[in-house]
């Protein structure tokens, strides 16, 4: 990024375009990581009564958003934040892959990513970092709610392990924003 | 809540033995229910491994509180050693304050479940005994320099992560599952901050991988 304050119109266009491309690319990667391929004609609704799969699919939806956000935002970050963005994108893809496996194990069908995501209109590096921080927080809050909602102990542990990694992302993003990296003793996604 | 030293020691020892899991099987106390225990049954001597003995939430929380107390004690010892620069000292004090908040909250939950929290560590020799059982070479040992102290604290964070993740696989109460998840996320953040103190700007070290696993 050559400027901290880009023209909003071009940025909006770029983010939308890149976001859509990112989702398409991420979907391919996720499908490649999973044990089965997914076509657009497949149902996106888990079997009735399969509460675990439903809860995990809700978590997966947020992961898809996060993947789109990192894919779209990372090229506009420089230096350390750029390296972090690339790394965190890879980690989000790993999380999505793990969730897909858990959903399939629970007898559900993983939700595919949306064709595009509204990522807002960040006009500066700082605004992009805030967008990522905010999206991570929202995801953490949802995942914490999801942990008790799933019955399989190993799925709970995997979700908690993902929450902990996402909390690390938040700390690094906050360091990049020159903010307190550990603002509270209990990570809720709402601090 | 004060216990006689032998009782406190026994409780803590048992609790931490469970938290250590099979890696520290040598210190696992007999007679303590373990959900992942290996049992031999019947005249055939068939050995089964699995979740055959369910632990209560209080039993699951006990070693977690014990491990948090160990962590807080180690942080205090390191801070008292006076090897840190003012910047690192402040960051470490923030983490210790958060560990103490974990202890307060988790102990309250344990009491609510009818359990009794162990009393905090007061002797280095007690902490050393547990640390060495958890494969911390030399225990608290000589806290000579900043680097070694931060490494020790990072390892403590991994131990705490492992204790919480293990608990999350066993806890039943939704509120406790959420609480333990909130805490393990905070412990992971501590690890990231400690790594930043040691290797500023190195994101690969600050966030080692996509899944926080902990140790123990």
C-alpha cells in the first residue's frame, strides 16, 4: 500500500473484487483439504436434528468470512502486518478444513463460502487492521458460544484450540495497532 | 479453605498429576479417578482404555486450579528475581494479574461445585517438585537472566493451555466450558506476548501454529 488513505471508490472496488476472488480461491483450497469435494448443487443444510453439525456450520460460515477478509486485506498491508496476514490466512484455512472434517464426522454437510462478502470500506492500513481485529473478535465470541453446543469432546477441544489461536491473532493485530495485546484475563471476543 | 500441609500437598499433587496426563504417569496418584484411565477387568485380564470413569466437573477443575496456582507462583518468583528490564517487568506483571484473576474465578467455580481449592504454593521446593515432574529441567532453578526466565514462563503458559484443553474435553457444565475456553485463549495470548518480548516482530514465533495444543 503506497498511501494510508486511498480513494474510497477504488478501495471499495478492489476489496470487493479481491474478496470475491479470495472466497473462490479459498473454497478451492478448503475443498482440496477436505476428504470430499463440494459442488454448488449440494445441500447446505445439515441433517435435521444434527445439532453438532448445525453449530459447527455456523462457525464455518464465520471462518469463510475471515478467510475472505484476510485474502482481501493482506495485499494492502506492509511489513510485519503483511507477514502476519499471510500467516493468519493460512491458519484460517486450516481451521476451516478442521471444521469441515468435524461437520462431516457429525453427519452434516459443510456450508460452502458465499460468492462474495461485504467487507466494508477501510480507507487506511489502520482501518484494515481494525476490520480484521473486529472480525476475529466476532468469530471468537461465536466460537466460545459454540463450544458447549457441541457434544463430541474432541470437537470441543478443537474449537477451543481454534479460539486460542484466533486470540493470538488478535494480540498480534493489536500490537500492530499499538494497542494493548492482552486487554482482559478472559477472552470473550467482546472486550 | 486452609488445609493442613499434608492434605494440601496431597490434593495438589493428585490434581496436578491428573493434569499432567499420561506423560507424567509416574506421578499419577493411585485411587484418583481418571477418565482416560487404563483398566484391567475380569479373569481374562482384558485391558480397556477409554472414558470408562466419568469425572465430576469439580474433579476436572481441581488440577486446573492447581496448575494456575503453580503458574502464578512461578511468575511471582521470576518477577522477584529482578532480572527484567522495566518494560518486560510491566508486561509480566500484567500477565501475573491475569493469572490471579483466573485463579479467583476458577476457585469460586470449584467451591460452587462443592470442591476445595488447594492453597497456593508458598515454597520453591514444592513448586520445583511439580515442575520437575512436568519435565521442566531444573525446576525454578537459578533465574539468572531475562532470556531463561521468559522461556520458563512460556513453558508455563503451554502447561496451562494443556490443562485447560484437557479440562474442556471433560467438563459438562456449559458455563465452565465457556470459562475454560476464555482462559485458554488468554493463556495463548500470554504465550504470544512473551514471544514478542523475546523475538520482537517475529510472527512465526509469536503464533507457532493454527491449533493451540499446550503441553502436559
